[in-house]
C-alpha cells in the first residue's frame, strides 16, 4: 500500500533520482511526452501494457515497470501478433519503464523515457503463468555456460526469425543482443538484410534482447540517439567483439565511484513530472 507524504525541497535536491522515481507508483496526467535521453530523462503521461494479452505475458510484476509511451505499447502488441504468425507462441515481456520513467533503483542504465523494452528469448507458455512464477522464473541464457559461445541446443531458427520480426518494424531504433547472437543472425539472414543493421552487439543480452524505439515524430523533448552506421553490422565492428579487447577487466582505480544522479541533473521538466498530483512516494520495496 502506498504511503503518502509530500516531496520536500530537500528530497528533490538531495535524494538520488533513482529512488524518487522508483517509488512513484502511478503515472502523471496529461499528454504523453518522452523527456530527455534514453539514459537521462523521464516520462509524462505513461500508459501501461496490459499484463496479459493474446500473444504476451508481463514478467516481474512487483517491479511495476510495464509502462511506456503508446508507441511502445503498440509496438509490443503488434510484434507479438506478427511473431505469432511465424509460429512463435508469444512474448515474455521484461522491463519497460517505471510509471514516470526516470532512473531505476536497480537493473538498468536506460529505460527512462518509455521507449525501451526487454523481451525474453524464452517462449510464452500455452497457459497463464502465476504471479509467483512471473517473479521466480529466470530467463535462460543462450550461451554455453562459462563461455561467450552460442548454445546451439537452445538457439533455434525460430529465435532468429523472432528478432528479424522485431527489428523490421520501422519504429525500431536499435535492438541489443549478445555478440554471439549477432554473429548467428549474420550467418542466418538471407535476402533483405536491412533490418540486421539495427541489431547491435553489446555486453550482456544473452537471456533477453533489448528493443529501443526511435523518438516519436513531433515529440520535441525526446533526444534522439545517433543513427546506426550504414550496412548490416556484420563486418569489422562485429569482429572486434571476438577479440580480447571488449572483455578486459576495467583497470583498478583508487577513485571513489561517482555519486548517484540527483534530480537536478535530469531535464528540468522531470521535476514537474515527478511532483504532479498523485506522485506520493510508495513504501520501499
């Protein structure tokens, strides 16, 4: 149950932004607006993806991260339906954004403006998962344990087809996958490979793929990401991931870690989004 107390000036100036946004249980009113950048912003007028649909189920319900722009909700719904047409049984949907976007207490350095979603590689079962299952089931890695190599006993052409469907939508800006998965897609894809350039190799992403939509037209407060380079991304930039360079441990430093981001570091409009009526803090999870 939410505990209501006002956000003081001291809270707004001194509390880490991730704790402020992470404890607001409801969206703000008014029109939808993605404010700022994917990794430094917030979300006004968010809408919720229904927890269950004909072709998807939302996971980790206790996190309350099934919010986004209408563009993102529509994207998930139509991608799930399109994937079903190829034989995929349905999507398990991980984190989208919080009710007012912003930094999250755990788990992400982006997902802040309602245009990102994590989709599991595991297919949706034919039954409705219980709330307990949605909290406890783990997404399966597609790698051979202890390696950076794709486990071909788990990866199937159906998963390659799923990512092709997800990446072919014109609203997609990028999809992040593990380098081994990108390499498999490069090997698998035939014909039109335009979609493949949007699929980017990145650390992690071996048990889910991360979809990022472009800023919606007319949403001036949304800061676009630099466009992906031309081509399918299967050349030298992918080869780099199969050297030792990306995997070297970070050098040790005696410097203290940077302090958490405070609200004033976000776009100014995010304070208004956070403090609109109804933005009372929820009890800590």
